[in-house]
């Protein structure tokens, strides 16, 4: 068995990913709607991870309307990682890692 198989190299894997991400769209939107009502702001690792997941699912389902599964995955990845909140979070995490290495 090849352990270097990417998601996009197998049609069944792609189809299953599409099923999962498509099936999460409504619940993910409802969760973020509720969190927004409650004043949710992604601060810290877990809240930011939840936000990133929601954003990825949302971006995927929007891209999937006009794209193949593989294209939608790439579009969603790019749009999600381009989000200013996530970029700020990743920059802070990188700075902490660099500072940790320098201080050792």
C-alpha cells in the first residue's frame, strides 16, 4: 500500500470528502450563526480552529457550485488561509515558535 497517496489521487476518496463537506454545510452555518449571536470572536487555538473549520466548509461549498471537487478543495484552502483573522493567528503562532527557538 502506498502511504504517499494524496486525497486527489483517488476518486472514491474525493467523493467521500465531498459527501462529508457537503453534509456539514448546514450544521456548520447554524453553528457559526449561533456563535455570532453569542458574540463569538476566535481567540486562542480551539476557537480559531473552529472558525477555520467553518470557513473551510463554507468556502468549499461555495466553490463546489462551479468547480470540481479537487478545484473546490484548492479554492477553499486558498480562501481560508487568506482570511485576515487566520493569517494573524498563524503569524502569532510562527512568532511564538521562532521566539521559543531563539530563547533556548
